C-alpha cells in the first residue's frame, strides 16, 4: 500500500493561523485543511493576500488538501440561498487559487420525496454549483454523517455525473450510527476527500461520541484498503473536534496513520 497523503485540519489545533501552519508541518503533515469562514475569508482575500498565503504554505512545505466552508443552512433552504450560493462560489474559486480541488460543506437535508419544492431547490442549486465547479476546477464535497449514505447516494444519482462528491467522515458516520464500510460501498466512487476521525456509540448515554483516532469503532486499515479499491488517491485529513490536548492528539493521529 502506498504511503498515505496526510492532512491536518488547522482548526483542530486551536491556535492562530500561522502557528497552526508551523505546527502542522512539524507534526509531519503533507497538507492542511483551511477554514474559509474563520481563518481565510474569500471575500477578504486579495491577490496580494493569496500570494502571501501561497508563499507561507511553500515555506512550510505544505499543500491545501481542502477548503472547509460550512454554511449555516443547507442548499435546500430558500432563505438567503442566493447569498449562500455566491459565498460558496467564492470559496470554490479560492480553493482552486490555493491549489485545492475540494470545498467541504453540509449540502442540506435530503428530502424523502423527489418531487417536492425542497428537492427541486436542493438539486437545482447543486447542479448550478456543479457547473461552476467544472468551470473553476474545484468541487463541492458533501459531509457524511447527518444524512444516511443511502440518501446521499440517491441525491448523487439524481444529478449529472460530476456535480458534487463526498467528504467521507467515518467518525461522523459512527457517531450517527452508520457503518463506514457500508458507506464506502455506496459512495466510494464519489469520495473526493476523507476526514480521519473516529467515533463510537455510547450505549450508556444513548448517543455517539468522538474519540481519538484508533480508539473507536472505525476499522481504518479496512477502510483505507476499500477506498484504494475504488481508486482513491486523495488526502486523509485529521480532524479532532473535542481534544483536551489537541496538538498531542493530532500528533498521535499522524503516527497512527503513518503506520498503516
């Protein structure tokens, strides 16, 4: 198995942007995931700013694995949809300018019925963003977990090929009670990016919780092998939302994945 391409989500380190870049490089990352809402805002990014950021990345020998752009509502909600679409387009353009081809967001709730207003709104908006992505060279990747893999696959199948892809988050899937293995079987050919995150269902609390990589229910060797069968050659980006010592835990996650 070839060596994995490892990324670190800068937000997981919980430190100022430049310090986070330095830390990600020191921990052995190949790339980073940048937050386009809280770290580098496309609406405020000038040509000079882009050049400065590319130089910083070059100095630390890092690439951008993906740009994260989480909107407050999905593309199935009409309220302020035009603003969300335009902001997403700016994030896609910035991703391309930074050498990335993936923008991560929750696309919204997938309706049960394929003939209602919400379905038309969601599919029409995603198709529009897909056409823009083909033009600019960066594509939307839908987060997994909040929707079942079956629902996400049904949405993908309803749209033209290449409209959008998947950000596979096995930790989110585990937290919401879904099997990451079954998700890969359904969505493997559409995976554009992977979040290296673990989780487990806490039966005592009746809910799912995030845990350090390798300590949850996700079988990462099997997951990586199955993705390889689908031809996935992209990044595995470490995400750690609730860590007492984020730098230590992210560093441990890097070591865990380097042993794969």
